[in-house]
C-alpha cells in the first residue's frame, strides 16, 4: 500500500480523466454545463479514490475507497452513454 502511482488501475483512471476532459471540451458537449461538470467530477473521483484507498492504513478502509471508485466508474459509463444517445459523439465501446 501507499504506492498508488505505480498501480495500473490508477494510471488507467488518470488516462480516462484526461480523455474525458478533452472530449468535454468539444463545442457541442462543452455547452452542456451540467453533464460536462458531472462527468468530469465522476472521472476525477475514480483516480482520487483509488489513490486515497491505497494510502489508507487498513484493508477495510482501502476497500471502502476502492468501492467508491468503482461506483464513480459506473457513473462515467452511464454519463458517456447519455452523451452518446443525445448525439455528443460517435459510438465507442462502453461495455468493458
């Protein structure tokens, strides 16, 4: 524990967050302030909670924060599906 920067899952979450920020800067998406803000906050929450969980002193505390990160990942998936359905971007694989 305590070396979250070396975790693949944390690095993947950081990449996802960067991609979400870029995607939500596109003109059509950037005007939807509520969805843009919500998806960005959920993406940031994934990496943040993985880091916080890894820094916690007990496995129980760590698992709690990892579960919060998992919930935030579900939020991002849902929000990406909403954005796709309303035409903000072309289809991508969201099933993974």
